[in-house]
C-alpha cells in the first residue's frame, strides 16, 4: 500500500513539474481589453523555446490575415502559424528569457520573459524594452 501511495505521489509530482514550463498551448488575453486574442503553441527544441499562433480567437480576426506591420522576415506571412516568440531559454527555476516576442498587431518586437504561475495553469508573459521593469505583462491561460 505504501509503495502505491509513493508511486501515486511521484506521478502527480511529475505531472505538476511538467506543467510548470512554458511548453504547451496558451490562450492569450489582451491586458488592456481583457478579451481573448489567440492560442499560441510554445515548443522547445535543443533548450530553445519558440511560440507560434495556432488559432485566432478575437471576434474581429481575419482567418486569412497576414502580418502587414511586421518589419522583419515575418512581413506578409499568415497570422496563423506566425512565430511570435523566438530564442527563449531557461534562465533559472521558473523563469525563461533571453528571447523576443512579436506584437503582431503593431509589428513591434520586444524582449520577453516567461514565468509559469498558479502551478503551470497560467503564464506571465512580460514584453519589454531594455530592462524587464520597462514593459508590460499579460497573463496567458493554459489550454493544454
């Protein structure tokens, strides 16, 4: 019986640990309007995290829209599938940074810091210029 309880606790701990990373699908919530904007899938490859728009959720979103305001290699690319997070790496426990995030609506690129919260159910996404204190934070909700 003790080994069954220990195995259950170990499995639960592993699940919680796995959820405390930015990897997964996230529903973005606009920090100004508090409305759903998109679903972003964050993946990891070789210790580097990136995120792409998987689905547009805003009522006024154009399913065939492109990033007209982007000024880099993403200019004119479809919004669905657009890589909006690039080059993020784990910095310390519960903190990932060193990469960039694209505000596709404005075409602006910012430095980004990702920090899972609420046991991995939420993701604090801070976009900033220069230092992290010079920016704003959105809270994204885990979908999967």
